[in-house]
């Protein structure tokens, strides 16, 4: 996994300028500022610093800190983003110009239509659930992975049993391989949260959810009470934090998923792309992220797709990319995934049919 994600980080960094047209002064300024912000972040401070690692502590790895979005995109495949809050934000977090207060409705009209429709659908069809702390959330995910060079497709089945309150070890899987994830250490530093109690504390109002994420998790996280004060840098990170919540937490308290859909639609740079197929071959509309600060001609981080039914706006699944190996041996895969089923069970590795 380390080779996979590090190679992705390096490729994305190299692609920042390679083959792209000459950048104007403003684009160069943004690029330098973003790079400098990340590589000069304060050293470890138990109160506030942002780092990322996969969900299982036993599989944790050092991560390149040059490109936050690439790191998040890699971790979102099947892990958990783990955060220890950033430093005091000195020298960072200046307000983007022009202010973004008017940008979401102007820039994302079609994307917001899809995501607001998805929120309506989710509210009408979500199944309220109140698991006990001693129970487990069982999920079964199907991932169809296609080698982009050979066209060969392999189907993976991932079954997970996550402890509701994090006090017990969980069984988690990635690409058909599973391992035991140790109990939560109680420091509340993982994003997205998997513990039901922490999920219940997240706001179910989309604006308040954005502000909670920005204040608690995004770098430069001075207390903020208005979307207009969110900087360009913070919007970029907020998108990936909301995306991680939606992808890595398949079962949520009532109202949280609809709020997350609506919040995603308020991020400058999200757009709708029609005629995208999901893992079952259904044609839908995808929501992708086009970073407004991305230099012209660079690829950015647009491989992550949230695919929705174009009529009902029901969520169909994800599309992503994964790389393995390096140099001439590097392979790139397209991943199409969806949640097959879920349930609340009493024991780890207990199937729903056997649940009492």
C-alpha cells in the first residue's frame, strides 16, 4: 500500500506542471503557496496537526505531505483518514480573493441539483437505526477492478465488521484481504469517525456540517461562523473530508448523509458529468471535483466519482483509480464499487441472517 500511494503522490506532483501550458503569475503564486503551506507545516503537536494514514493502526505508514488531495484520494480507497489537529495556522489561512460566499450557487448549479436531489432521496429512503455500543456494523462492498492496460477485470468482495463504539477490535477488508483493526485509542483523532457516538455529534445542517469540519479538521482552523470566511485552501480540503465521510462511513445516523450530500454541493469546484457507468453497467451522472486553484492543463485529482441515478438521484456507487508497482512495472486500475448490503449484528464476523 505504501508503494501504491507514494507512487500516486509522486505522479500527481509531477503532473502539476508536466505537459501543461505556461502558468500565469497568479497560478504560480497559488501553486507555490499551497506547496509551501504543506511542507512547512509545524512539527508534531498533540493538539493540532493534520496527517493521514489508513484505518488500521497496524498498517499505518508515513505519508508524503506534499499533496493533501492525493493522500486523501489514496486513503479513501478503503481506509480511514487519521487527523491530529494543525498548529496555530500562523502564516496560513488568508482569505481567498474574490470571497467565496457567492461562488457555490453560481459555480455548481448542476452539481447542486444532483446532490440536493440525492439528499431528498436519502431522507425519504434512509432507514433509521440506533445500534447499541456493544454491537457491530456489518457492510458488504463489491469492487470491480479493471487493469487499464490489459482490460482484465477482477471482482473483490470486502466484508467489514466495525465496532459501534470502537471499544472492540474490528474486522476490515481491502481488495479481498482482511485484518484485525485494534480498538479505538480514545483520542478522537480519526477522520472520518467510525464510532456511532462521534457520528451523532456531527451537524445535520449542511452549512453547520461544513463549519464543523473546517473548524475542527481543516488546517488554519481558527473558529469560524460563516462560509464566506473559508479560504480557497480550506475548501479544497473540506471537499476531501466530506468525500471521505460519504465513502468510508456507509451507515450513518439519521440525517447525516443527506446533509453531507448538500454540503458537498456547496464546495466550489464540484461539477456534474453525465453518462458515467457504475459497477452494474447502469448509466448515471457523476459528481467530480475540479479544484478552482488547479493550474490550467494539470490533471488535478479528478479520478474520484460519486455516481447517481440521473432521474431519481439515488446513489449508485463510486469510481476511483488505484496504482501498483513502479516504473515500467506500474499498473493502473479503474475501480467501480458499491455497497451490496449492511446490517447491525451482535458479534464480529456474525452474518445478518444469524443475528439475533
